C-alpha cells in the first residue's frame, strides 16, 4: 500500500516524538498532584513553572502573564471574558465569532484576499470598545494580517482615551495558533496585549494551549475552583499537557526559520505544478502576505468534496474547508467573507504542509491531484 | 532506599498502564482532527463516540447526555452555567463553593460527621432554586452523603412546582469524583440529574472528566466555538484524554466491588493499629457512611504539617488538607464546617488508599506513622 501523504497540517499536527518523550514521565511516575506539599509533588509543580518560564521567554512575556488552558478555544473564550464592546473580522475562527455572538461586537470586512484594512478596524472602534481581536494567520487561506499596524492604531486610541480621561481599557488580542512555528510571535514585537496559542497545531498534545495576557489586564476567570493558575483557570493541572506544550513550542521556535523556508519552497513547488497544469486556477488568499504552510486554490466547476474522497482513495489527505466546523454541512464563512461565489467555495481545496512533508511527497501528491482534478473537471463537463 | 508508600490517592491517582496503552495510538499515528472528513479522521471520531457510549452505559445514561470536559472543575462550572438560585453544602469542593460565590446560593450546614441532613436541603430550596449540588463523597473526610434521600426531596419539590404551574426547573447535581470506582454511580439509581466525574481520580489522565446531564436540561455552553460536543464544549477534542478517561472508568467499574472490600480492609487495618496505639485519637468523618479509601484522623496537640514532612523523609506520603486548595495557607474549610476547633484541624492527617496499596504497605506505614506521631506528641509536651 502506498504511503499516506498528509496535506492537512493546518487541521492537526502529529505529536513530535521528542514532545511525547518529555511528557511520558508525567504519565507514569510523576503523577502527583502539583498542589500536594511533599517533595515529589513539589518537583512536579517546579516542572510546570519551568515550562511556563520557557513559554514566556519564547513569546517575550513574564511567566505570570501565561495561563495554561485546555486548547485555543478555551484560551479565546477566556480572553473575551473581560467584557465590553469587541471589534473583530468576518474571517475569524469559529471560537472568536461564536464568542462575538455573545458580546456586543462589530465585525469588520476583509478584502478579496482576506486581509483586513487596519483603518477599517480603526473606524469600528467606539469609546466602549475594550478588545480588538484579529487572528495572525487565517487557517483557511493562510493570509497574514498586518498586526503591527493594528497595534499602532490601538496604541494611538489608548493615548487619545488617556488624554480624554477615559478609563475604558482597550486591548489587542490575536489567535496566533497557525502562526506559531512559522512567524515571529514575540508579543512585544507584534504589539499584542493577549495572544492565544494551540499545542495541537505545533506538534504538541491536543487540548493544550495558552493565553498570554499583559499583566496590566484584569483578566477574569471563566473556570473557578481550587485557584490553580493564579486563580485564572482552576482545576488540577494537565501536567503532561503543560510539559508537552512547552516542549512543542520550544521545538517549533527552534525550527521556525528553516521550516518557514523549507515549506515556502514546498508550497511554491506545488503552486508551480498546479499553475502549469491549470492556467485558470484560482489561488485564494493573499499571495504577498501568506504563511508558507497553507495553499488554498479553486477550480471553476470542480466538486471539491468529490476530489477530497478521490484523493483519499489514493492516500492523499487534504481539506476542503475548516475542519473546526465540526462536520457542519455549511460553506466556509471565511471564503464567503472574501466575496467568493458559492460555486468557487465548493470548488476549493486546501493543501497544508508540515514537518514531515518532503519535496518527493509534493511531487507525488501533485501528480495525483492534477490527474484527479482533470478527471473531475472532464466529468463535470460531460454532465453539463 | 526504601520504597515510597503513597497514601494520597484522594489527591491524585497514577495512570493505569492499560489506560496509557489505550491512549498511546492517539498520541502517535491517530493524531487526525476528529472533525476532518477523510477516513482516518472519521475513525478517530468513531473512537470518541464509542468511548462516550461506554461511559454512558456505565453510568446508565444516553451517550448524548455525556459531555467530555477538561477535568472535574470545568464540569462543575459547566453544570452551574444554567443559572438561578443554588443550594449546596458548606463542605463542597472549592470548585462548587467558588462557583456558588458567583451565583445566588444558599450553603447548608453539615453535622459534626460531615453529613448534610436532607431536610436542611429541603428547607433551603426556594421557588427560585434551579440546582441543588451535593458531592457524593467528600474528598477530605470520606463521608458519603445520602443522595437518594436528597433526590427524593428534589422529586417531590418538582411535583409541587408542576402542580402549582411553575416552570422553574430544579436539578440535582453531584460531584462523584471521589465515588467513582468505589460506589455505584448509576445516575438513575442515585436519582441525580447531573454528575461530574474526574479522570485524574480514577487512574485516568489528568484534566479529563465528564458532565452527565439529563437530556431534559437546557445546558448552556461555557466555551463556544467550532461546535464540538454537540455545541456544549467547543475545541478540537482531547482524543487521547477521552479514550483514556473511558478506559479508566471501565476498569474502575470492573474492579469496584473487589477494590471496595480490599480497601475497606486496609482502612480497618490502619484504623485498628492507630486506635490501639492512641486511645484518644479523633476519627474525623462519618464512620457509618464512608468511602473505604479515605481515613482522616487527628491527635490533640499534634502539628500535622511537621508529621507530614517527617513521614515524607521516611518515604510515606500523606495529606493534611485538601490538595486542591493550591498551596493556600488556610485551614480546611471542610473540617471547619464540621465544627472542629482550629487546634484539631491543624492536628489532622488524611490517609488515602488505592489500587497499589497493599496490606504490607499499611503495616509498614502504620508503624512509622505511630512512631512519628508519638515523637511529635512527646516533643509537643516538652515544649509546653
């Protein structure tokens, strides 16, 4: 049987074997409750705090500014627990948009490449706005947002509020789940006040993540109880998960620059083959500002779902929409927000590359993808 | 070096090796996002749903009535998200009491053995009460509450409300984290409408758990996003954790009756030795209604914290208070609620037994415990 070529790294990444090795002791001998007072438990507590220090160092934060959460979705929900008016974009992850639904929120449109104009964010900010949230990298299109310009707007707005004597805080949050391991996620350089990361997207364990929050923020816990995580997220710690997340982030950061380049080459390799074979291919997302690990494209008249299953039968795994929409049979809200017509959305495929993707994989996969798409396009024409 | 004798199973249980083995594939090959549409991901989705069916079968629920959460604390917070007036007891876990703090809540006192009188619960219920929550087994005293009588009261109150035309719902929730693997946790036999379980207390992974909720309950999600767990708890599933929790519960239930008996004998063995050596030992908690895995006792004049560290130096690990209070330097609220004077609380130790505790362990530990306590009591007298 042919080797499976996995091209859906944006949906889930395999656990790094070094991460698993690091987690292993906490799943066997070091099982103690980190809040217990005896030495073996205090060792576990110390290991958690060292993991927190490592994460903080990588993102340029203080350890007290890092809360370990059960994944990115919880992190996002926790960030928004500060209340007030929210400004976000129409292409955010479901976690942001669902949370926005329960808030007073303004959704800003993006351009046809999926980029939000920082000035549109500026216009949407009202005196009651407390949080602006824009994901760093979109998981469906790979488009990178201009966070630094948005941060500048937030900074200016804060200055204005201060001058006016307003005490309403204003914070910039970003979901950087798809950016970690690809782009610089140093919070001061980005200019963000809160940041969400996801272990499951950086070869770490699922349902691990963090919320970074600037120490000036009066973060309110969502889950209360024993007072763990400085009262911000109660519950006996997921020790193995915390250790695994920290190690995964460390490795992702170490490999970041070489992986960025390597994946950019793989993406270009795939793009070259597809563009050569299909002159009318529609490349989706911002091609100037994109993450190297995501390539989304559409073919007019194609039934992408059929292609997905045809590719699966040849051991190539790709995506058609955001896997996070939990099997809901709806068109991608992200591609809709880009102004793409339904026919194009239904004809779009997302290829996402990762640490185990090789140039040979891309060659092999691209050939099969080209064949399947050609067959499907021909079939489409016959039906018409 | 002498083998460590761990007598703090109520704080944390080691992961069962069979549970870890069951989790392992989901931490390596089966890493797919369960929401992805291709076959390997659908297999993962199927495994999650089979785990849910297994859990549901064990507790006598429908699979749709089981939500997987990141631990018991989240489960408890989720249960209380229905809002309205809450009735609970003064000896609940911090997660319940902290959540009660953010609700309109009435705290009912317990007797000197830690048992709540069901009639006191009845008296505390107002027409606005929506939730009564009483933990099945207290983690500090081992006292078992009379859930069935409380369930009867809830049932009667519901009938009355119905007769009056009231539409305010009334539900009984229990945190059965310390009961699983010891007592029957079949929800219909208990008469509860919601139940919290904790993987970390049943030799499963930390930060795994469930909320059982009767399908008549209009449960409101706390964490929104991609719509996983039927919209009640969004976020890419902790696949390994879900599988591990399910296996842990299956094993705990299989071993329940034999473990109950075995641990009851070990507890009695420890109690016999202690009572023989110390005629004025104070046994804390209800000795008629207690879980076999917890024995809490106090010695007038003892500095329990000194004993804990003296025992640790001889490789015996015990507890003085609830480890869940995250290192806070406060007296146990549970023992305070029993009406125990501060001097007795500071002189109390909790021994908790588990699957790896042997009769030899208890003999060895008891001898050392007796010696250390005698030395400490003698030292106390010298100081006076």
